[in-house]
């Protein structure tokens, strides 16, 4: 049995709230040191640093699978993790998301430089529109849009008092086509899941991820998925899509 120790919610220096030390090499090497063998790079409303992270893991000969992802902010101002099996799937999805981002120029003095980096941690550009803002995509549309591009949408940090589906809507809509939710690592799922089930009538599977914006926030390996073989990104996405489905 192969245990895939994961963290499916990690930011890089592209995210305005991400530390400048969150470079591709630092992220993948620290993840490996922590004992993780699968991470998802999930910057706010952008995929522009994912390929550099994938390449950095390869260049460092790490046993680390890097899943393409994004943390999308919907028009309801809630955060949703969207994961994909490859760059060919996430790029058209991400282009749609960016086209529907509320265009506000980034103020580097307040939010930081939003660095686009290569696999050598060199800055090759900057995202000029502020990434940590909402899109005009509603949560129902986002779930379907992720599916159309071979991915899946996972409501993020549902236990938090801000930017979560429960805090912003008051509940998880029972007719929303999801079966998987994310808790932050400070959460106690065994206490929260009964309340969620009472309000929705549904049992949800869950993952626990760190939402790391700083290297020191990357977690030691503890949460895992089990496979009978060493999985590819396609296998991981397939398994996540099936969690909670009956």
C-alpha cells in the first residue's frame, strides 16, 4: 500500500499574501523535508507559478508530486480550491477565471510584488492586477467550470469565520454538486461534520490542508491518501473526485 502524504493548499510568492521566500525551490524542498510526497500549488486566482514548481521538483530529483491548482474567490467572496490533473487542463480554466477577476491594480506597498518566478527562483514578471479579490463567477458556476476542465472544486477552510462557504452563505447548499470539503489543520472535523450533516442532509468527505503562505507554516506529513500503487496526478484527481460519492 502506497501512502500519499499530501498538502493540497500551498501558496507561492505570486499570491499577494504569500511570503517572498515562497519560491518554487523553497516550496518543493521544504515540502520534501517535511515528509510530504504530494502538494498542490494553489495561488489566488492564478496558475502562473505552477510549472516552475513542477520543474523545480524535477530538477531537485524529489519524490514529490506537484498537482496544479488555484484558490479561486467566487462572487460570493468565498474561497474554493480547484485541482487539476495537468497544466493543459488548468490553463484554459485559469484564463477564464482571470478574465472574470475584478481588475484592481496591485499596490505593491500594501500587498507585495506578486512575483512570477521560473524554476531557478528568478523573477520573470509580475502579476499587475491584484489577485486576492473576487471574480464574477458564482460558486455553482465554478463547480461546473472545474468539472468541464477535468478538475474538481473543493470549498476551502470551511471551518473558518471568513472567506469560507459556511461563513459567507451560512451553510453548504445541499444541491451544490460537491462531495469533498477542506478543513484547516486547526479544525476538529469530528465536531463540525455532524453540524454540517444536520444542515445539508449530506455526508461529506474531507481533506485537511495547511493554506501555507510562509515556509514555516508547511506541515509535517500526517494527512494521507492510500493507493495500491504510486499514483500520478491523474490518479490523485480521480480518487479525490470519488471521495464521498456513493
